[in-house]
């Protein structure tokens, strides 16, 4: 165990810990950072590692808190009611609400009908819906609890797919993380620590498209969450390990354009925008965070942030109030809606009580609608628009439910008639007929 720990405790990881300890104050992480700063000799390192390992063992988390339901406030309920029926499609995300190891869940794009898509003894997260809505690509730990901080160790993860109807769960790529779809749905992009690959789904052939250490001429560069531009010419990447910034890699010119600090940089549907998380803005009681978006021209970010502050036009979302530690931004396929997660305290992506929101871009930020209500962890949403496929098994269950409703409505109608037709009975009769009509509609085969 000690050997394992020493091997893992390289400078890059410790540097990551150093940043994290600012946020969550974990004493071990602070201690690791101090070790790094003082650059102690190997002997001392081994000794300190034992102490560090014991500290980690004592406080090791073996899963995320399983949450409990939370009631929406009257305002939140009003916003939910206003959204209901407005959008057809699905939102998928990773949650610990029913399983401390996180399952992928799915809800309708209007925030209704949340249900589990995966159920496993592995950590399932980073779901990305295929362009045709047939399936979801996601990260799965090889076994048991693996924290998101270990996303940079591809040997701990595989990429899996599952149908949006919950069928055909399949392992697609071994030892990989951060899988995303190409626009035609025929290939995917993913990373293995410092390298980015594409894979053709028909042939299963993998192609190395970027080697971080060679590209940046620096050891220990981690390429996190690589998102390829829709035209396939650029990679938006969050650099971690020995470098720490966001930006865009031009695959043909082999050049890097820095976006700034922050993380989770991604493209909109046509590559005309880049968006990402920035460590500024309101932050609840965690740390400042907001979502920025920029004009992208030939893969380059037009507006700059930094010494002169943040231009107003690049601010996309920074909620007023406490739940403003925004992460995991994702634009809808048509670029008109934004989904994200936010905490009102705490930062760890896989432990704290993030809740998901949806917002129509351009509307006042106050119209953002909270769509999850559970004290467990809710992270990494993706949104897709279209008709969500239904498995044969659940279609049969739906028909059975509709049939039961129709039977009960029909007997209520008969009972109302049998009891004579007073005014009250007439109301009852009309309601029963309405229910019967709805139930018969539901029984009709969908087109
Ligand atoms: Ca904020
Ligand atoms: Ca939550």
C-alpha cells in the first residue's frame, strides 16, 4: 500500500492537492502541498508518506453521501410548473441520491420523471448523450469507490455506453476517461492522462491525436476533458498536472491559445463559442465560480480575461444568492439552453450537494430553474433534445399502467351514473370521462 501511495504521490498530483486544500481545507492535502513546497529528500518522503497515508486512511471517503429528497420552495415549484411540457428531450447526470457510488440518472428535459439509468457497484459519471439520442457514453470506475480527483489515472476507469432506454449496457473503451461524441456519432474522443485519442466505433480503431508532454515540451502534463470542435480542427482542453490553464490546441498548426484559468472548457454546437468555468463571481460559501462564454474565431478566443478584469459580455451565468458555486456547464445541442450544477457550500465535485439548474440563455438569470431536489451529489449534466426512446419492457409497463387507469376510470363513470345524476355527481362524471379519455389516448400506439 505504501509503495502504491509513494508512486501516486508525484509532484503533479501534490500540486493538484495544493490547489484543492485552499478550497476544502483538508489537512492531509495541505500537508502534501507543504511537502512539495519544501521538496524534501526521498528518505523523508517515505516517512512522511507513511504519516500521510495514515491520515488519508483515517479520513478516507468510500463513497458520496446518499441524499434525501428536499421540497422545492413555492417559487421553485412555480418555476418547475412553468417549465413543464416546454421541452422534449432528456437530461442525464451522475448522482449519489440512491447509491453512494453514483449512478447515471435521466429525467425529461423539462425536469420531470427522474429515474435511474444505471445501477452498479462502480462509480458512473460524466454522461454524454449521443447526437442521435440513442445512447449515453459515460465513465465507470473499474471497481468500487474512485473519487473524481483520480480522473487523471486512466487505469482506474473505462468508458461504457447504455441506451437512453436503459438497455444494452456495454464497455466500449478500457483505461480511458472523459469520453465525448463526434457530431456524426460515428467516433468518440477521450483522454488517457496526458494523451487524447479518437476511436472509430465501427472498427474500434484508436488514433492518438495529441500527446501533451510532446506538445507542451513538459513532463507531467495532464489533458483533462478534451472537447473537439465540431469541425474536428481544435481541442478545447483543461490542462492539469504540471500545467494549469484552459485553452485551445490547433491540431493542424500544433499551437496552443490560452483561454485563461478555470476549467471545463467546451464548444457550443457550431464552434462559434467557447464556454468554461472561471474562478470569479459569487461563490456561496465555497469559492468564487461563474460560467463565462467567449466568441471563438478559427478556434481562437476573441475576448480576453485577466489583468483588466472580465468583460461584461462574456459573463454567461453567475447566480445571485448562495447557490452560486457553478460547475459542469453544458449547452443544449441547439445552443439555446444551459444546464449546470451548483453548491451553496463546498467544492468537491463528487461529494458536495450540487443541484442542477436549467436556464434559457438571454432570459433574466433569476428565471434559472432548479431541477434537482436531493441533498446527495448531483453532477455533470448533459442535455439532449428529441424523442427519448423507450424500451419494450417499460413500454409494456406503461400500457399496463394506462390500462389500469382506464379500468378504474370506467368503473368510476359507471358508479357515478348508477348513483343518479345530481350536480355533484355530474362533476364527478365529467372528471371520470376526462380520465377515461386520457387513459385511452395513452393506450394508443405511439407514432
Ligand atoms: Ca457564482
Ligand atoms: Ca444535490
